[in-house]
């Protein structure tokens, strides 16, 4: 197995396959030998649990995932990596790579097609330019995952694991909180990557609830409310929601009152338990 945390190996592969790192695709590859085994350890509950990886890079994490799980399916957008992976993953017969944009994949159909009835966990060092959209895409899809263990920028980790109603919270926080439990596992300094990004990172794990708090349709509606609310978080909820959802102020004020909320409440102060009720009262 090629040692993909060795800079000499990385340089050799890049030169041989004339590969240049695309900043625009978030190509910061892991070079700390301890991080990928740790992600695999936290992310894979048992060998029979399949793994969906998003973004293979040179395959440093893919290799570790395939040592722990019977089946790994990786989705990678950058086809220039094809000859590199043919070399780095050659020793494994339990990995398949699907050359696609993860945002264009229907997660539920993808799991059915590639894993059948097998449980599936997501493990990834996510491309930073698109972290929240990818997580929203997975969480909103209604696809069932055992867990989602991902590397994200430190600030994003804080946002994702925040409480709704706290200052760090955003729309993605609500998507996470309504679907499961989120925890920060460990921090990863910027020099653990090549090329090194400008900020530090952290690995988080989202474990979906066995019984979801809401249906995918309800989640979709709540997220409409939440996106409108957080888009104008400094405004009062009445003003923010009425312009974001294009509803009369009186209707929003009545919905807030029906949920026992003060007319001057700011959206970021509204707690998780009230979001569903408020969405229903708004008729979103
Ligand atoms: N897993 C590797 C590692 O840890 O070194 C690479 C991680 S790198 C941060 C992110 C990877 O995601 C890159 O290989 C990039 O080409 C890929 N990627 C970027 N956008 C993507 C998308 N929309 N769909 C699938 N893969 C994408």
C-alpha cells in the first residue's frame, strides 16, 4: 500500500500524473498519518457497515476506510485523479469510485443502488468551499445514514455543533439538530494538510436520531423558515421572516404570538423546539 502521508510519495504521484492541486475544488490533502485512521475508527461502527466517502483526493482516507469496512464507495468530481487512484487503490477490491458531483447525486437512490440493504456511514474530508451545502444535501435528502463523520473548518465545526438559539447557529445548525446529535471529535491543525489551508480544522460526527423529529417534508419547510430567519438575523423575526418568506407582517406576528413568542424576538433567539410549531403556524 502506497504511503500517502509521505510528502515524497505525494510529489512523486503529482509529477508522474502531472497533477496540480485545484484550490477551487478544496484540494487540501491530509498528510498527518494519525488523522485518517482516527476518522475511520470514529466513523465506522463495524466492518459490515458500508462507507460513502465524498472526495478521494489521492485516496489517503479511502485506503484507511477500506481497511475497516467491507465496502467503500467514493464520489469524486475531479476526473484528473483517475490515473492516480488506479495506482494508489490498486491493492483494494472493496473500493469503487463514482466520478460525479456529490451535489448532483440523489443520496437515497445512490445508497439503494450501491449498498442495497447494507447500513452506510459517511466519512470524508470535505471540500471546504461547499461543506454546508453538502451536509444540507445529505441531511435534507431523507437518506438513512448510521453516522456522518467529516473534517470541516474549525469555524464550521463550531457552527454545526452549536445549539439552536446561540450566536454561532445558522441554517445548517438547524438541519443538523433536527436530524440528529452532533459532536466535535478532535481538532486538526492546518499543517496536517498539503497544501496547507489558512485555517485549522476539526472532525465532527453527526449521528441521526433513530426516530427523526420530523419528516423530510417538514424539515424542508422548517429550513425555509430558518433560511429566511438567519438571512436577516439582526432584524426582528417579524421583519426578517415577513421579507424572507414574502408574508404580511401581521401574519408573521400572529404566528409568533401563537407560539408564545414576543413580537420583538430576534430569529436567532428562537429555540429548536419552537421552530417546527412556528413553521406550521406560518403555513410555510
Ligand atoms: N480525502 C482526501 C484527503 O483527505 O486528502 C481529499 C480531501 S479534499 C479536502 C476534497 C476532495 O473533494 C478533493 O479531492 C476534491 O476534488 C473533491 N471534491 C470537490 N468538490 C466535489 C464535489 N462537488 N463532489 C465530489 N467531490 C468533490
